[in-house]
C-alpha cells in the first residue's frame, strides 16, 4: 500500500511540474493514511470588488482551460447550465458600443430573455420591443439611467432598475459596465399598472424563509402589477435548500458569488460565480453551497399570474 501511495505522490508532483507549478507547491504529509493536499489558495474575496468573479471567472480546473472543446455548459430539454467559456458576445441590436450575450431566450422554451450587456466607452442602450418590460442589474461599473425628461439615476454595482413596458428611457456609460438584463412581454392585468423601480440590493430588507436557512431579498414589489420578481439568495458554505423544489414557475439564474452543486432533474452540476442556469417549469431543482465563501445568486421568477393566462 505504502509503495503505491509514494508512487502516486511522485506522479502528482511530476504532473504539477509539467503544468508549471514550482516544486514544493504540494506539501505532502504521507502518513499511514496517505493524505496529501495542495495548500489553501489565498482567499481573494476580501480584496476584490463585489461580484468580481462574475466578470473574472475561474475557468477551472485550470489545466482544462485551454483544452480544445472543453466546456461545462450543458443544454437539456428542461434545463441548461451556461458557463463563461461558452458565452458569445455580439453587438446588441440598436445599442451603441455595447456587446451582448443572450444566454436564455424563447428558443429554449422560456417566456423571457436573459442577457449580459457589456457597455463600453460612450455606450448607450436601445429600448426593448413594444409591450416588453425590462429589469437590469449592475454587475460591474456604473451606468446612468435617464427618463424621457432627462431625469437621471446613477446605478452602481449591486443597483437595479425595473422599466415598465413602453417606458421611454436610456442607459449610458462613459467607461465600461456589465449588466445582466431580463426582458419579458408584460402580462397585463386589468386595473393594475407597474411603475419604474430603482434600488440597491443592500437596501432591500431580509425576508422570512420558513423552513429554510438561506437569506432572501426580493428586488421588486410583491404586488399584483408585477408579473415577475428577482430574488437575491445567500447561502453560507454548507447550507442548502430544504425543499427539493418542483414548481410551475420558470427561472433564469446568475451565480454572483461562491461555488456549489446545483441539482437539475437527474443531473448534478458543480457551479461557480459567473455561471448561468435556465430552469424550465417543473424541473426538479436543489442547491447546496460549498467552497469557502458565501454563495449569492440572482434569480428571475414569474409570479402573480394564473398559469392559464400568462
Ligand atoms: C422623469 O422622472 C421625474 C422624476 O421622477 C418625473 O417627475 C418625470 O415625470 C419623469 N418623466 C417622464 C417622462 O416619465
């Protein structure tokens, strides 16, 4: 037994050398149990800006980063995991100096689109199609949101805005910014109208989550005019969903921080900050946070409409 352990340690060290690790990076304590571990990576979460990992993802495992054809992305009938190495950006129609990557669209079966918008120097947004509402969340940088009379809001990282369907507005950016945007054809409800909402995640109250341990914030009002909401869900490492959820609502998810395992149907996916998930109605879903830091994700969920009408 001992001989095999030694041989495999030498083999790992040789592999590490091959991949450019200096000798000594592998501190091995080969005792009777034969344990062996790579030292902890320094946590970078304290020195970097919020949501830094979303725009600077770890394409791990590192030695597979440049492996031809390797991706963690998976597209199935009732769910998809769309990881950063497979994102494809192209100019967003009618926007100025902005590259976008549509990650979830009705071609997958969703009733909404979810996309990343990379705004560059002197960039400007275009309006969504007629009768389509828009929600945006700032992941990196700063944008200025203006209405038709030129009244504006500066939106920093962690800020968001909801623009009702047919609400005239523009987003401008002087330097660079990354937004995650959701759009959906508004599901009209008689005698109700939705309104412009501008806010910041840290100003939203923590809500009760009976039977669950994660922390929940909702970015939009829970009232009837709003046909979807955006949840911000926080899990400490080791925390997981109690309910193994199966429900009629659909989801678009962006993992903002941390790492964990997402169960979707019969598949189990390691996920990390920067990953996007599509969940069709009724796909069994469950999350467990792992790693060393908090998991935080942002989640689209359709609400407040009878499934026969939406
Ligand atoms: C723009 O915002 C200001 C301040 O909220 C408001 O008074 C004004 O009516 C808005 N203009 C339009 C066209 O919505």
